[in-house]
């Protein structure tokens, strides 16, 4: 697990960036260099939380972590934010 801190960014813009990262990672296939064997794709599940005025580092990380697990529980390979948006589901429904 890792975190990306985006100072001065809205939750909506953070989610858009997270989804672009998710799609970029998903679009690449992994291959063994020596044998060129196809190992498949890697997907990302992410939670996006916005810093609140009364947050501590721990409370922000805890909220983002809960959102990450909500993304995994909802089927993985998606971004879930505090507003309840599920970016992968919305993109799939529009297709």
C-alpha cells in the first residue's frame, strides 16, 4: 500500500488522477524479460480521502484505508471516494 498526497487538490480532481493512474497500470501487460511469457495485467484499487480541518495524519490515513477496502470489496480495480463515488462502476455503466 502507498499514499499519494496532493496539496491544494479537490477530491474530484484527486479521483480523476487516481482513475487515470488505474487505467494506465491496467493497460500494460506484464511479461517475463527472459522468456517473454505473458503474466497478465496488474490492477489497482484505491480510496480517495480529503483532508478535513480536524484530521490527524492517522485519521486521514484510516479513512483512506477504509475507502481502499471498500474498493476491493466492490470488485477491485476501481477508485472509491468519500462521496460514495465508484469510478470503475460509473465508467462500466457508461460503456
